[in-house]
C-alpha cells in the first residue's frame, strides 16, 4: 500500500515536472543569435564557441540574448542505429561537448531540423525519426529546436500532424526545449502552432536585407513587407507562443547570403536597422540577431543593447502592438505595457523627412492625464492635445506613456 502511494506520488511529481518544463519556456519572446543569413553552411564548432564568447564579452548575454541557434547544414547523417550525427569535420567534438561549452557561458544551444526527410539545404531531416531525434537532441543538451518545412506536403493537416509529432516527441524528453515552427506562415500556423507544442511560429517567408522589396523583387520580404504581414496577428501572441516575423537583419549591411541573395539586396541604413529592431520589440517578436557579433560596430551594438527597447519586447504582459494609424506615409503602433503604460511607435514611411502631429485621444487613443518620454531623444512630455515631432525618412520615435496617477509621480 505504502509502496503504491509512493509510486503514485513519484509519478505525479514527474508529471508536474514535465508540464512545468514545457510551460516554463518562452514566457517572453526568445532572444539570441542564429547562424543562417551570415554563415549558411559554414557552421562549425569553432564558430559557435567564438560566437558564445563574443555574446558574453559584448554584453549581449547580459542584455538577454540567450540562445545560440545553429541553423541548417550541421547534420552529417544518420548512423547504423538511426541516430543523427553532426558533420564530423565541422563538429569534431560532437554536439554534447559544444552544448556543454555554450552552457558554461550561461547561454543555451539551439539546433535545426525539418519535418521531411531532407532539410531546405538538402541534408538529413527528422521525418519518421521524430522521437529518436528529439531524444538525441535532449541527450546532447539542446534547448531550442527550429523545425523547418521544406520538402513536406503543402496542406495544413499534414503540417499540423508533422509538427505535432515532433512537438509530442520533444515534450516526451522532459527537457525544456523551445520549439520554433518554421513553415513561413503559409498555413496560418498562428491558429494551430500552440496545439502542436510550438512556442513561436514564422509568419512570413525569409527576411531580406532591404527596407522594402517591391513587386519587381518577386515577393521577397523587406522590413516593411514583413511588418505589413503582422497586422491582425496580435491576438495570437502571448506568454509561451509568439508570432515570428523572422530574423533581425540589423547590422548585416548586405553581408548576409540568403538575406542578400548574392548581392541582390545590399543592406539598409543604420536608421532602417534601428527601426527594424524597434518595431520587432513593439511586436513582441523573438529577437534573433544574425550579424557577426565578433566584429559589431558601436552604433549597431548600441541598437541591439538598447535596454528600453528590449524591455518593451520582453514586457510581462506579452502584448503584440496593434497598428492604430496607417495613412499618408505614417504608421503608428501601440502596445500596452505593464504598469499602466503604453509604448507608442510613430514611423515615417515616407522617403523624406516629415513632420507629424497626432491627436492623443482620437488618433493615439491615450486619454486623460499622462507622462511620456521619447526614448531616442529623451524628450519629456506631459498631457497635451497632440503629439508632434519630425522624423527623417524611415526613422521612428518611441514614446513610453504612463497613464494611471501619471501626474502624481
Ligand atoms: C528556410 C528557412 C530559413 C533557413 C533556411 C535553411 O528558408 O525559412 O530561415 O532556416 O531554410 O535552409
């Protein structure tokens, strides 16, 4: 009898631990570094260790960038026991040793696979080996899986089934692994990704290193194209599940491979990069940088380490901003923050410097008394009828507005 009771208690504790481990990840949007755009197939043990060192040395780890994600091309193949193994030349120490190193730096390690037999890059994927691969990832100490959808059937039911199979397999490992669903928003993953066990889901095709890709660019996504596609998805974002508008091109300056398509897109201005970062924070997006953190310049570093922007992204309420104005070249996003505050982002989409003036109540929907601070200029403001200013082309201003008891502070 006592033994039976003990066994039941043990099982309940295990179950609780397992539920906790799955529900305790991605409570705020994941932050980190991903290898894809800059390095593509040149991922290696040496590179990942150097990136880990640089994330710590640059202060990025301290600012919250936690995950190092090795994207496509790390796989060597499947051994006689059907276990995945890494490319033996580029990862001579194996993945466990690499994960141990990354963990010793206070960081977490992510990896990539695909819901088909081959990944987008054409190396071995996980289809039909979901449990085996999830077990292998857990054994290595992997903390994040980006799961792609190249070479898999188009329909939503198959996508859900394949993603859930891996989601269940990850859950079964009892390791807290962030599950990143990457089917590029083609099958409305915001409707089913959580049920498949996902913690974030791509909403768009891959991000290109350009401000706006027009119709001649064959539907590639520049920063503005991607932002457009986030409208209406805000209701699906929240603790444990995030819309993912793809990687930050901030600081790539046209050096990425996939993001530049071999020189077709040659990068953005520093203003445009700051705008991408600020808007990703407004949208409660995962903040995954792609640049070479070993050689960042100080301007780019200042953008990526902007504590106030990061705090907007990581706010505990987990709200994704809503577009409240989109007219005459102006886009205004509003995000409710904890502590009776709002972040308002005003973006000048025009190709020239322009002045703005928004009525606080009718346009910005901020009523009564308020205090505000504009982040980049440090301008302090108090209740006024209109919010006015001037912005260079593609620049944005962010205002943090406090409402309750604002004027007593
Ligand atoms: C797809 C994904 C990218 C990247 C590549 C790797 O294009 O959308 O983010 O992972 O595959 O091949």
